[in-house]
């Protein structure tokens, strides 16, 4: 698809019809001109689920522009920049010229660099003189993942942490909008004498993977375990002082990663969901007010179907098959955390609308009586642990900020105290 190809009026018209229908929430119309293969792969209901997820994050679609045209195997391939209220996406649309049918539709972040990290700035509390960065590779031959190890200056050995990112195809910095959560954590903690390993998720590094068909094991656990084992093999790492630190979905899965990579010295959970994921999604959509009452009622009905395990495993809900949610349901991460008998730190921002107080209470209740559990609330911080004001929402993620220094200090203190206890 190299170079610019002449405009095809019928292809451009089909693309414009597609995004007009999506903007207006007319999903049956959007799929009307899909070819048979596309119709079988992506129904109007499935497209509705995917689009609502995009709108919940980016706001309403405001405009679109065709920026690239080409041909591949006789099919017209068009690149389109979609501009939403709170950010942009790049879409690729494939159209069969002989029938004007849509043969492919893909969305991905409109990144300016392969890692999404080129515009990331270091947080003010990072001291570049106190650590060095080393490019590393995490994982086995089949799934090698590029990452960065930040190592404090000095003789060591040092305590170390592995960072587990949230849901979706996250890069090593856990770039969300204009923020870079894991870069902040890594440079802040390494400035305080802690080795930090962060890496691109498998769903980010391997774009041929269909993120809607990846299991929880493939998305988080296998690579998290490989990352812990990689740290254990490093001479600079104090092997008895390795910690698993997760954010959002990564926080939920941190106990299982710790168990399968055993031994570890402790777990840090930043904003771990403590309810079933379909219920979390419905609550977020209700809070954001982006779905119509009819769409919200349908989401709730489908969420209840999944919670009762009545939805067919291959049916999609909010961009993932029901089998993915069933996989999550089968894992009792609270019980795993309780069984590990290691210090656990749970952090929560008061402005987090994605993981709410109820989630944290569920973790506290599940771990009740465990003296090794520490729960800290941070007033004024959102899901990314960045300070903000007013009603929380996805738009604020597009304002550059940094993880609050109090979060860095709390994790560093926990690692120091828990590590010394082992």
C-alpha cells in the first residue's frame, strides 16, 4: 500500500457513508454494505459494542479525513484519520471495487511513533543522574516483547518491580492519551533505588494478533511471569526482593502472576477492579452518559447474561467474546492473593470513575484479617493517579500530567519495608 493512489469516488463515498452511519449510531446502516465475510465476522450488534467502547473513551466523532489511498490484492485500501471530541484514531477501510462492498475495517491509535513514547517527558521527581536505562527483551522466541529496564546507579543488588499494564494494547509506557503512567513510575522509582521493568504488551507488539480473541493468560499472565523470571536472572537484582506491580487489569491479575512466578516479595495493586467486568462497563457507560437509555438497557441485559453465563461463548460484548469474561470469572484473584501470604499494597484515587470505592471495598473485605494488606486513598487523583479537578472523565487523559509524587513515595516506601522484611 505504498504511496498515494488516485481518489476513487465510489470508494470515498462508501467510506463517508460508513462513518456518517457510525457517527449517528446507525449500526445496521453501517454494516449494510459489508461483504459476506465481514457480515459474518462483525454484525451490527458487535460493531455497536466496539463503537460504544471507542466513544466512551474518545467522545463523539466530529469529523474524518482520508489521508492515504492504495491497493492490495485488487482491493482499495483507505486510511482515515478520525477526529473525536477527545482524541484521534486511525482507521483502515478496505473496499472491493467491483461491488463497492466493505471487506475490512480496523481501528488503531493515531500514534506519532512506533512506541507512542517519543513525546513523553520525564516527571519532575525523576533524577536522570540516579539511574540508567537499558533496552531489553521479555519473553520466549514466539512472543519476544521489547522493554526498558531502569537501573539505579550503584553497586546493588537492588529491589526490583515488574509493571503489568491495564487492558488493551498498551505500550511499555502505558501511554493513555497524553500521559505515560509507567514511564513516570519507572523513572520515579528508579530515582529512589528500585529497578523497574516495563515492556510492550503482546497485543501491542504483535498487531497481527486479534486482541478480541486473546485469552487472559496470553494478554497478561504469561508475559508477566516471563518478566519476573527475567529480573530474577539479572545480577543487579536482589532476588528475594522482587515485586509485582499492576495497574487496572494488570492489578487484578497481579496475584496470579505472583503465584505463577513464585517467589515474590510483595504485590502492589493500582486501581484494581473488584467487581465483574461487565458490571464495571455498564457502570462506566451510565456515568459517562454517552449511551442512549435503549443502548444502556441492552448493555445491562447483555451484562446480566454474561454474569449468569448464559451468553454463547463466541458472542461479543463490548469488544470481547463472552469467553473472555468467563475466563476472568473463573479466576479468584482475591483467594490467590490471600493464599500468597505476602505484603500487599492497594492504591486508589478519589477521582477514579473507572475503579470505584466499591471495588476497593470488595478487595478489603476479601482480604480482611490479613495484617499484611495496606490500602491507601489519594484525594484528587484519577484512574491514572494524575491530579485533576471537576467531574472526572476520559477527556482529562488528553491533558499531559504525571503520576503524583505521593504515589511514587508510597510504593517506594512499601518496597523498602516489605523487601527488608524478607
